[in-house]
């Protein structure tokens, strides 16, 4: 079976969306909580900067008007998954559990571009 979407998510829920936290939220939380070393935090911030420089940041995700989570499109995101590899390695290094969820059933799409979709949650 071919899956259209992938999301890298933790096993803890976001207090905002009530859905599993995504990879960026998990890494930022480890930085804010002082779990990551300075060198590892710099590594993650470089990953985050690549995404800020190369992917649109959907307004629907920034506005806070509705709870949304994002998925990558599997057909157009091999480069993004390569870029995320250092962040996944950091999660492994710090024994922070996460899952790569492949699915076709994501719910109501409220934003879409070439690389990603945002869907309503809750």
C-alpha cells in the first residue's frame, strides 16, 4: 500500500492540540527544559532554520485560531526527511520515544502546499 502522508510524532500529547507532539515541538521542549547540550541544541536549531528557509510556514499554524497538526506528503518530501534525520538522531540520543506515522487517513485539510498539509484536530 502506498501512503500519502507521514508525520514524525512523540507519544506525549500537546497541551494545545491534544494530539501527539510533532518532532519540532519535542526538540524545542528538550531545549527549553535544558535536556539537550548546547552543541545538540545548535544542531537542532540548524535543522529548524533549514525548514524555515525552505518551507512555507502555514498561516493557519501560526494564527492559533484553530488547533492543527501537519503531515509531510510522502511523494514530495524525501529531501525533508533527510533534513530531519539529525533531529531524529537527537531524539534517539536522549531516549525520547517517537514514531513515524504513515497514513492516508488524516482528516480535514485546512492548508496544503507542495510538501505538507495541515489538518484540524479535536
